[in-house]
């Protein structure tokens, strides 16, 4: 029943996205498989893979067996900039992936972007290998408007790059805001807001737990995410 009601492989969207986005030598290997009927608004930007290429190494809008509530929603893709994959990647259902003109989105090997994630790249967003961004998170490197400080007549940039390290776990319903830097192997607790310019977070040791609104370092006890008890 789950297979029948989930998103099936879409050969037409797969051909369209691969041929219009990747360099021809990569596109003919069909590295990205598209499932269901996602909203594909712009593919005039570039996509490319650094490393070994094989068919279907990147899943987009594919139903996962443990995510039944989300399997009927479709993701959206709008790429006007550049997306670089450094290996396998999985992008779930109901996720909005927006890369603006001139922007760069880098995804490390074995990155997982879950369901209903708003991923907006206006300048540069980098996600390290084996990092998981779970459902209902927001990665927003722009507040979409300028703010002026009238006494000083200064206007700060409305976009700042976001850097998320390797082996991180961004728990559900969290927001990673402009300028945020998350070190390797950190866990971001559910419903957290990670703002940019937080020195204690940017310099947190690996294995830290970060959480709260605004987020702060809760624990630095070398707490790591593992995939199962055998690890």
C-alpha cells in the first residue's frame, strides 16, 4: 500500500532536469532521479557533481518508508544559480529548494534533506557530508529585506552565507538563519533558532548540543549522532 500511494519514479521529469541542469557528460548518466510530480520552476542554473557518478545517486521528492504523513506532497525546485553535489544526496517530499541567480549551494556526500524543508540560498550555503536536515526546518540565508539604523545611517546586508559542518543533525522545526556557522558533529535541538554572528556556536567543539531561541550551546560532552546501536 505504501508503494502504491507514494511517489513513483518520473522518467519525464528525470530526463528534463538532468539534461537541462548537468553538463552533458554527467547528464547522460542520469545522476538525479525525480519522483512524483514536483514543481520544477527554473532549471536555467547549473548543477554538477564532484566525484564518482552513477545513475540515481541523487533522489528528489522520493517517498521514504517511515514518512507516511508527507508522502503525498510534492517538492519544488527553482535553480537560477549553481548547485554542487559532492556525492549521494536525498531530498524529501514537500521541500522547497530555491537557489537564486549568482548563488552557490554545496551539498556534501550522503546529505539528507527531509520533508517540508524550506531551503533558500541567495549567496552561499554549504552543508557538510553526512549531515541530516530533518522535517519542517528552514535554511534561510536572507531576511528578504533591508533594515536601516537611523542614528548611524547604516544598512546591513540582508544576506550572509551559512556553513553547516559534517555529520551534523538539524532536528525538526529548526531555523538556521543568515550568517550561521555550525561546527562538525553538532546536534541542533528541535524548534531552535540559530542566528548568525554567535561566536559561542561557531567555536563550539565537535559533539556539542545546541538549542533554544535564540540558540546557545547546551552541552559540550562529545554527544554524537549514530545510526544504530552497533555503531
